[in-house]
C-alpha cells in the first residue's frame, strides 16, 4: 500500500459524507425515481471520487480497507438515524405534503422538482383520475409518492 491504513479510512469517511450531503441537496426525487440520467450520474460520480478515496493506490488491501470503511460508515449512519430523530430529519429529510384537501402546494412541487404532469401521473397510477378523489398526496423520504384517498381519511 502506498498510503497508511488510517488515510484510507479518513478519505472514505470524507467522501461518504460529501456524497450524502450533495445527494441530499439534490432532493428526494433524484434518489427515489432514478432515470437513466441519474444512473449515469451515479456511475460517473463513483469514478470521479475513486482517486480521492484511494489516493492513487490500487492495491487489494487499500480496496478492502475502503470497502469496510464505506460499509461501516453506512451502517453507523443507519444506526444514528434510527436512534436520533433530529439526525434522521437532517440526513433523510421528512415527507412533504404535495396536495391536501384539493390544494396543490406549488412550492413543495417546485422544491421536489416535480411537474404537475408527473404529479397527476402518480395519482393516476394509484387508480384515481381526479384531485377530488384524493385527500392528500405525500412525497416520502425515499422519493415514492403516497396517495391517500378522500374516503379513507376522516
């Protein structure tokens, strides 16, 4: 190895945190509804950060240290978000109400980078043809869209 083991760990943690922040900043839709462009972005991102993590070291041991580091940091992030709700909101975000009682929240749509057409397509995919049939539409943390029918909520 051309670098000490601890430098692999440090580089892996820094890049992991950086990618979480940058992907979180792009919104839920990009993660939950991956398009071919998003897949290409993730592949290019992984290639772009590779050298910053391994410092030019292509050894098996360096790759193993980085792999263990990334899996460990991911596990630790999961534990932190499970145990601490503030950390969960910070890292994963919180669900966004897109429609409530027939009122479409345009700001929430804009924040999620969703068009009305995409919103209506999601509503139709749940079997509803009109906003009057819907009590609420929620963009979940994972990027999926939940549709709550009017007849269920009371």
